[in-house]
C-alpha cells in the first residue's frame, strides 16, 4: 500500500498514483496530475516560493515511494 501525500487541507493522494507535477506560473500553484488523469492543485505555504514548494513535494513523494 502506498503512503499518502497531503496536497492541501482535505486532499491527500497516494504517492504511487502521481504521474506528473507542473508549475503554473500565472497562478503560482502546482498541478499534480494523477495516473487516472485527474488534476489537483497544490498551493505553496505562506511565504514559500512555488519552486521551493515543488522541491518539498518531490521530496515527500520520493520518501513515500522509498518507504515501500
């Protein structure tokens, strides 16, 4: 069973079901695309840049996948 990653309040996804992460420059958010095609939006924490948020999210996903 895959570990869950928190994207925002009320939205957790299975790390092994994530297929793509993409930064949206216009809205300063990250789109998390799942293997089934559903997209979720992830906003950086207060005072966190979108690139730092992307790095943190990638680290969480990699840690979750390594723990299998």
